[in-house]
C-alpha cells in the first residue's frame, strides 16, 4: 500500500502521543529561539539607524542590552529545543523498534518464511535510524515555522498591511508550496533507493552465508560483478536524489531574494507616498530577510525527506501488516494432554493443495511414525500442530479442544518441536539449549544433553558448556546442531513432542543412541516422529504413511 507524504507524516506523528508534552516544550523554545535570532538582526538595524540619526525609537545602550539578552536567550532556548527533539527521537526509535520486533513475532513464521531477510535487516536498522531525522528535525520545525511566520507577518504588517501580505505570501511559498511540489519529484526514487538498499543487504548476507561454496566453485568474480552492478544502481538513484536537492535549494534561495526585494521595493514606494521614513523601509526589509530561517528549514526538509518518508512507509507497512495466524490470549489455559485428532483437514500454500480431507488420530503416550515422499505434507502437518499456520477447513483438536480455542502460550508449552534445521544463536552452548527452558538448572541442561548424546562432545570443548558458538552456529557440524535441537526438546519437558527428521545429519551410531533415548524417555509423552528412513521409524508404535493428500 502506497501512502501520500502527508499521510506518512500524520501516521508517524500519531506515534508521538505519549511524548506530546515534550514536543510542546520543543516547539515553544524553538519559536522563542528563532524570534531571539531574528530580533537580534532587527535591533542591529535599529542601532545603525540610531547611530546615523535616522531613528530615535531606542537608545544605543538599550539596543546593546537587549541584543545581549536575546543572544544569551537564543543559546539557552536552542539547547532546550534540540535536547527535547532528540529526547523524543531516540525515545520513539526505541519504542518503534519494540513495536517492530513485536510485529515480526506476530507475523512469524508464516509471513516471514521465504521473506527477504536482508530487507528486514535494513528496515530494522537503517530505516528506523532514518526516522530520527523526522522526529528530531521535522515535526517541531514545521510547527516552529508556522508559528514564527504568523508572528513575523504580524510584525511586518504593523508597518504596512501590504508588507504583511507580501511576507505571508513569501513564508507560504517557501515553507509550503516549494516543499509540497518538490516532495513529489523524488518520492518514487526515494522508495526505490530504500528497496534496492535492502536487496543489496540481502545479497551481501547471502554471499557471506555461502562464502565457502562461492570459493569452492569459483563463483566469486560473478558475485562481485553483481554486487558492483547493484551498487551502481544505488549510486545512480542517489545522484538523482541529489539533483533534486540541488534544484530545490536553488529555487528556495531565489524565492528568498525575490520576496526580500519585493518588501524593499514596496516599502520604498509606500514611504515615498507618506514622507520618506527610513525606519519603515530598513526594518521591514531586515525583518523579512532575517526571518526566513524557519521556513527555509521546512523547504530543506523535502531534500532529506525523500528517503526518510520512504523509510517511514516501509516501517508503517510492516506495523500495519496482518499476521496469517492470530495468537489466542483468551482461550483455554489449563489443558491436560490427551491425544490429537485431525478431522477432514484441508490446507494449501497459496492455492497449492497439500492436505485434503485429512484424518488422523494420535493416541496419547505413543510414538507415532510418519513417513512419505518429499512434498507429501509431513513437515506441514507438524507446523499445523504448532499452529504456525491455520488450516483452511476442518479441525485439529488437542485433548478434544480445537487448537484455535487454546491459548497460544499454553499450546506451545505442551508441545516441543524439533525442526530439520536447528537454529543456533551466537551465545554459549548452555544458553542455546536453555532457550527451551530459561529457568532450567545447569544439572537439568547436562541431563538433557546426555539424553541427546551431546554431553561427551561438549566436555571436549575448551570451556565446556560455556563455550561460545559462532554466528549461526558455524563452529558446529550439522549433526552437533541437530543434537542441540534434540537436547532442547528433552529440556522443554512437553507432553507432546514433534520431531521432524531429528537424525538426518547423524551417523548410525549417534542415531541409534538418540533413538534409544527417545524411546526410553517417552513414558507419559506422545511423540510424533517424521522421517523417510525406516531405521528411524523402527522405534514407533504405529507408522502412518502419507500419500498425496491422505494418510494410510
């Protein structure tokens, strides 16, 4: 969904509600600070006129004291304004990050599976960082520009209403008309830049993950050329955005000169008709020339807003995205596991039928084996039990309760799921295993590792259970990662265990040890074991073979 720039800004401003009192302070001090700066110049004009004997409104001493007070006040007020704006910016960035991670958690895994991870990383990092420009240097400058312009229009209009009208037209042109039309020029290029930046991140990430294969097959030169091509595309988009900025800057500077000259000429003409008065010529002109600061800041915003608004839209799009599966908070909490039943289940991936009129009954305290060809829906069935996706028709019941009526936390507590690819975090081995039960003791972790045939390997490491594994577990073999996944399932102590090819990366000896451990520890537990290997399914009490869309 594409939004207009105004709508993006309105939705981003809506996030500021908890900090509105700080924003009011920033706007107030900003307006007063700009007025101090403007009137320093105006009083400088009065000083020259007084020195030349052309004005007696103020004495030199009064002007000097006033300018000194204004200068000190300007510094203090500007500091408070900047402090308030940046406090809001960094506080909101923290809140937005929290909202983003909560949104990602709700969207996963269904909406994040197959998603461009590099683009997500760009969104979480650089897109959110770019919003600092909006919150610290956009919202209050708009309000400051409007309020300061109104005050200065009244001041200049006090000399003559025509001069006030010229001033108002000048502020409106520079602060609104120029930014409004210029923001439309680079809108699409700004969004294209952010999207391409995310794609380049993804490409780099893929290259780092596959660096061994790239080196092995001599694919480095091809990969480098692709990176260079994507970088060139980014550079060309950036050049277009910079050209827009240069053009807007030139138009703004010209407009400032034109309206200042218009005030000067008009004031001269008016003064000629009312006995030439240098005060009525010099002061309005100086006031006009020195008061464009706030509206020039607004005009300059459009230069930087191309990418900021694009980043804002990407963030808002993610926050607005609806999850495929809504978590349940007001469902059944206390549930004693007593088997699983599938009734006429239908499920498809975007029209690609996987399960059709699917029926299956899993008795409690049994080891159930499920076999079948690749693509027959074995792994999908386990994900449906976990409610990572919702079925399209039919029912899945746990203990005679539809899983859609069970609290999501409760459902995940009674289930333990070991996937084909075990995710490893950059942390110690013990902490990697304890994600299954953060309150587990060290002794419980050791016991789980012994059951997973992992303890002896861990004890050979330099720091044992405190050994740090590399990013994505790249210091571990596939079998070692898989055994960590199995150890997690033992530590979780759930009554319903789902194992998806848990021994696919293990040698025969370790496979036999783990299968024996699963068999020995299956008392009062129900285990669903998915595998295409008959040797793995030998421990099952009952084996179901999945065909195209049914179970036999």
